[in-house]
C-alpha cells in the first residue's frame, strides 16, 4: 500500500506546489483576476480539449467499446446517486435555508476538468484521460442543469446552449473516434501533445491564483466544511469503490471513477455563485479546504485501490 501511496503523494505534492506558486502569483499581483479569466479560457477552450482528444486519437485504447458505454451509464448513475445522497446534507449539518442549495452542490460536483485530468494523468498515465472525457460529458450535462438549479434556487433561467462547450464537444468527438478506432499521427499528434502538456501547470496556477483572493479566517472557521470534506473526499469515493469493484473488472476504469469522485469541489462553484449573486465566500472557502485536503486523501485512496 505504501509503495503506491508515496509516488502518488509526491505527484500530488508537485501539483500542490504549482497551486502554491499560483497563490503567490495572485498575492504579488503577478497574476490578476483578469489574467486568470483569460488563462481559464485557454485551459477550458484549448488545452483541456486537446488533452481529451489526444487520449482517444493518439493514446492506447485501454477500454473495449462495451466498457465505454458501461462507463457512460455508470457516470449517469453516479450523479443520480450523488444528487439523492446530497438531499440529506442540509438537515445533517443544520444548514441555513439560504445555503442549502450550495451545500448540496458541494457534495455533487467535483473539479473534474481543472484538477481531475492532471491528477488522473499523474496517477494512471495520459491514456486514462479518455475515461475522464466520458465522465466530463455527463458532468456538464448535470452541472448546467441541476447544478444551476441548486445555486439559484430554481429561479434562474437556463440556456441549453451552455451545454455546448469546447470540453463537451471534444469529449463527444473523443468518444465517437474512440468507438470507431480512429487515430492520428505525425504533425497533428505532435501538435495535440504539445498543447496538452500545457494543461497541468496552467490549471494548477489558475486554482492557486483564485484561492489567493480568499480571506483565511473565512476558510478555516466553518466547521461544516470539514464534515463536507470528509464525506466528499473519503466516504463517498469509498462507497462507490465498494459498490463498483464487483461490477467493473477493468482496474483503470474503476480507478479513474473513484479518483474523479474524490476530487475537490468544482472551481466553477465560485463562478456560478458570483453569477447568481449567492454566498461567494462560502463557495471559495469550500474549494480551498477540499483542494488542500485532497493532497492527503487522494494518495490514501490510491493505496486502497492498489490494495484492493
């Protein structure tokens, strides 16, 4: 178990140091809010989509077609399960009524893109990113429908066009090309590879810069966030692992599912709360706490996966 945990911990430490550099960049104004928005667009619209496409067009095919469809179905089932489980959180933690939707959001939506892809790459290798692309499609379907509903309390409008993003489009193209066994090589492969390599450092710097704007007092004084972190980062991934280990025979697919479910709270949480004029300090603090604790919890889960 320790043989698995130590390398993963070192990988997580590298990612966290990159976050720390982004944090310092934000504090020293080397990185700004406006610059962070532009960098976020770069990652969301160019480098992450290229990372997803590379995994299917250039990488080794780790899954059979039947397993791809199974992963798609399991992803839907997992989010349905999370939505049902999250209904208990407001009563369990005695959350104020006006924050109930936000606490439910915390339990359901993880940082699949910015942190999920780099972590999966570090733990399982670049070919495993394709598994994340399948989950990303389902993630965005739920995030921009049910997720927005939770944050705005059912009062905000919804535009189906918000589902058509570079991430979802590249995920769809990736799945189709994977099922058709279509691959590329040469100059196009080298271009995708060069662009995808930018994803991890940029994504971590973005998270660090965003966290630099959060007052420390508001981060560590909310006891409910520690309970949410424990449930989200350890309890739920372990439950999903125990439920799926007898169903999913492919160890990479099982590992990716569990690790993605163990990601910190989605960084888009802060952007959506700002958009719908909700408690931004709560959102930012929850992202900070879960991101910080994931440096310890993800290696622990990797050790459990290896031991199991």
